[in-house]
C-alpha cells in the first residue's frame, strides 16, 4: 500500500504556489528526502518543464516508487525519476549537477552533523545560479515562532535527542559558507517557512 502523509496533503498547494515562479526558468531538480513521494508526484505533474529527481534513504524507495507507478499510470508522467539513494552523511555528492535542490521537513529530522553535510553537498551539487529551496519550521533569534513548534521540538527530542528545529541564523550561515546567498524567506501556513538560497557564481 502507498504510504500517505497528511502533512504533505495539507501543505502541497501552498508550497507549489511558492516554488512555481522560482522554478520557471529551471530544468532539473533534485529532491532530498522525498519521504512518501507525494510532493514529487504532485509537483512534477504541475511543473512539466522540470525534470524531478527523487531521492531518499533506501527504506523509503518502495513507497516513492508506488506513488510514481500510480502517477505514471494515470497521467503518463514522464518528468519524474525513480529515487536514487542519498544519505547526506554517506553519499559521495553526486556527479550530476542540478538547477535546483528542494527538500521539505528534513533539517529538523537530520542531526546537526547531517545538516552540515547536507549544505556542503548542496553547495557542491548546485549549478551556478541554482536554487536551494528548504521547507520546514525554523527558529529566529533562538526563539520558537509558535507554541506548537515548541511542543513539536519536545516531541522530536523525545524521539531522538539529535533532532530539533534549526535556527534560521545557523542554517543561513551554513549556506553562506557553502557559496549561497539568501534570496527569500517565505512565511508558510502552520508556522513553517520556505528558505531559498541562490548559489552565486
Ligand atoms: C519528516 S520526513 C519528510 C519527508 C517529505 N519530504 C515530506 O515533506 O513529507 C524526513 C525525511 O528526511 C529523510 N532523511 C533523514 N535523514 C536523512 C539523511 N541523513 N539523508 C537523507 N535523507 C534523510 C528521511 O528519510 C525522510 O524521508
């Protein structure tokens, strides 16, 4: 049975409305941590000019493939690629480069060491002028942006102490260290953000 994320259902249209103009002149995109594959299928069908490469740890590939199977069957979807295995801590950053890298709800799941490796890899993998689009909750000035995010943090830590909502300032510093500059910070429903960095030449 296909895995299902209610959060993806809830946030997909708000995310699509932000990424559509950002990706209008882009051709290929790597998604890191595709999860169920719902976002990849939904967005790639609505952005037919984008060649959408899914990726995740091996254990999520079966579910992503089920979503792609259904999408291909129903829509003749041709611009979505079956998942490649990426663990940001382990993989040799890819030989291929991308115009954009998209990732949702990953930075608070990864350990901080993994987040550092993630940003380094993104900096190495993006084409000049390419965009890194990161969706999720972030703290500002060391503060939660809502009570629900504070409760979410406690829940994350109970599960794994290395998880946690990241500070905007810390991830922005990582981006700058890896050759990217903040282009935009979008407020999203449910106390989430979309941070967009551009790799400079
Ligand atoms: C909360 S899920 C989000 C999935 C999906 N992007 C979404 O928005 O529903 C976190 C994702 O991060 C991935 N992830 C966690 N650690 C990772 C790592 N070290 N390298 C790559 N992906 C990782 C998980 O496999 C999972 O797919």
